[in-house]
């Protein structure tokens, strides 16, 4: 009987207990979570470095594209501008709508072309921020080759992403010396100020995100650059003695000649009025010896 029991014990050795299996699973999950956390932080750091490298080029590129659209649309007399600012997930965002219209045979107003610049929160990015989109709609196609190659389902989404990683995007309308955050759909203002930044944001007292002023890049685009600009200088000249370019040119030769004539007519002080002044020398008299 004893030999039979020993034989059975050697034939069926004992395995791992349930507690040991649970401990292994917990330790493995903790190690995996730590590895994934390190990988995620490394990706965020790499994306932040790439954003800092690409930020200056993206900033100038976006500002140049917006200025180009403003110059093209605003050259017409029937242009309409709309500016709206707000917040999206605590980030400052803006929207700019440029529209040209015409009237058809039935005298109904139709949209000739419309360009929209808009910023929205980036839900798919590794770091929180905004994505800037651009949209073009109108009778004519902006890029015939691109529009022909687009799929049918893509034509229902006119907004094209331009760049991501934006942390501040603001568009203001210039009215005199004031900057307005809201401009209704109406004739264009005197100018448009665009401010953009890719810098690291900080949370404000009100709960939103903002960027330091030194990290913001701004550009003011004049709507009608061909208009006549008048310069106002105090007393006809500035502090450096530069004459006012708006003042009419005076003929100083006439003033000089009239001044010379008046000086000839008026006698000098201490001189008799009837005595004529000459520069000739009087002859000297010699005594007879």
C-alpha cells in the first residue's frame, strides 16, 4: 500500500496555486503599464521637440496664407468679412470668413467664393492643442486637379487641416485704434490682426489656457493697401526736423526775391531815410605841403 501511494505521488506532481498565478499576472501588468507610460512620455517629448522646430516655419506659412487670401478677396468691392473669437477646450480659437457675392438674373444674391479659416481642438493629438483648418467654396474650383482626384466622400468635408499643435489663435478686426474680437458679416474693416503661437500654454485664473506675449507672433494685414495714407506731423515737421510730406511744395525763390526788394526799400536803423548807402570808398584828401 505504501509503495502504491508513493508511486502515485511521483506520477502526479503538484502545480502552481491560484495565488501564485494572480501574483504573476499583477506583476506583469505593472511592468507593462510602466513600459507603456515611459513610451507615451517619450512620444510626447519627441512631438514637443518637433513642434518647437517646426513652429517658426509653420507660423510664417499660416500668416502668409491668410494674408494672401485677404489680399485676393478684399480687392473686390463686394467683399464681406466676418470675425469670431471664442474658446474650445480652454484654448483661444478664432474663425475668419471671407466672402464674395454676386446677383444672378433674378437679382438674387449668390456666393461667388467663400474662404473660411477656423481653429478647433485636436482630439487625436498626442499633446493638447488646436488644429487650423481652411475651407474654400464657390462656383469655380480653386484647384481643378486636386478637386478631380478627390473621392466622393471627401467632397462632403471641405475643411482641410493646415497645421496642428497650435496653442493660441486669435483674429481681430481693426477699427480705428480699437481691436474687436467680433465683426459681423459686413463690409471689411480697415485691417485684420492675426496672432498665433505654438508655445507651451499656461492655465489662467479664469480656467483657460494662454501663452506668454513674447511667444505670440502677430501680423496686421491692411485690407486696402492702395488707399492714400495721410501722415500727421506736428507743426509741419517731426522731432528730427523732417518736413511733412503732405504739405504742398512752396516756391521759395519768389519769397527770397520779395524779401530782397523789401530790404532795399527799408533803410537801416540809425541811417537817414534820404541818404543812400553805398559800399564805395570815399577818396582821401591830402594836405598841401
